[in-house]
């Protein structure tokens, strides 16, 4: 009876140990998954501001940097830019997956400038977005 009880506890502990050790986010290494998402190009990124601006086919998106990594201007990133919330994005230029929070999306140029001035008041009015070739976004 003791052997059965001890063996069942040992098997249960091993089951919890091995099932708890799993890779979270199966898509991190799957570039095909990321390339099927929306594509955008970073048009504004500054070390003095936690927010950066991404130009997509639908307009401009404001994203708050939520991790140690923030993409550089002209970086091509993939993810879901068309709804608010915190999610992962893929920077194809550097091969990094990082977390960000979409605060505003589908903005025109003027509204994106105004939102950025609201979120990052330092340097207000002196910001210029990087010019992108609209044919590259398609």
C-alpha cells in the first residue's frame, strides 16, 4: 500500500513538472506566422519618448514601448496594428519579437502628430516623420 501511494505521488509530481515546462508562444520562431500579419514601417522613434509611430496601409498607429526593445526608424515590423491593446510584434529588420501597446490606430498624419505631442510633450512641434515610399507598403 505504501509503494502504491508513494509511486502515485511521484508520478503526479513528475506529470506537473513536465507539463509546466512548455514554450510559451509557439509562434516566436515562426516567421511565416508573422509575415501573415499586418505590415508597418516605423516612421518615428526617439530615445526620449516611450511611444513610436508605425505607418500601415490604413494610416498611422501609435504604440507604447512595453519592453526593453524599441524598433528604430525605418524598421519593418509585423503584428496587429488595427485594434487597441497589448500584444507582441515582430521586427523583421532585427529578428526580434517584442511587446507593445497600441494606443491609437488608423490616424492620419495630422492626428498622429497631435497624439504624439500629447503622449510625449518634450520636443513638441519639432517632430518629423520619416518619409516612406507608399508603394513599399503593398
